[in-house]
C-alpha cells in the first residue's frame, strides 16, 4: 500500500511539472504575440493632423 501511495504522488508531481512547463511556454507565447501586435500598431501622426487642420 505504501508503494502505491508513493507511486501515486510521483505520478502526480510528474503531471504537475509537465503542466507547469506547458503553462510557462503558452504564457510566453502570448507575451510575444502581444508585443508583436503592439509594435505593428501605427501611431498617430501629428504632422498630418496639423496640415489637415490648416486647410
């Protein structure tokens, strides 16, 4: 019985370790995707606005 309990906890910790690694990889992938999206967002051009207001 003790052997089964130790095996159960070993499997549990192995599953938690794998899930932790997968979670970290997915979280980092989302950060990269958000950084790329933010970098591609065009900024408002103040010179274009000033020219259109003067016209």
